[in-house]
């Protein structure tokens, strides 16, 4: 899955994907560019919540739900 934040930041970003039961299924750190790819091939079919936060401060930058088919 490609993520486009429409803004650049010099800080690294923390990317977390959580399933609807609240279990963290992916947690990674990416460079603070506005465009990056998140590997979702290993996820089961279902609905997930993607959260992007500043890795240094923990401040949430974006959150979105998506469905893996």
C-alpha cells in the first residue's frame, strides 16, 4: 500500500497497523518523506486501522481505516 501524506517532515515516522480487535499487526519506522510504501501482503483479509505518528514525539499525524481484500 502506498501512503501519501502530502507533506514532508525531517523526522522519522512511526507506522502502526491495528486490526479491529486492537492487536498490532505491523509496526515500523520510515523516513519522514511524504510518500512511502507499507507492506500489507502478509495481512489477512479484513479491516484495519493505519496510524502514522512522529517517531520522536509520538504525536499522531494521520489515521485511516482500510480494507485488505
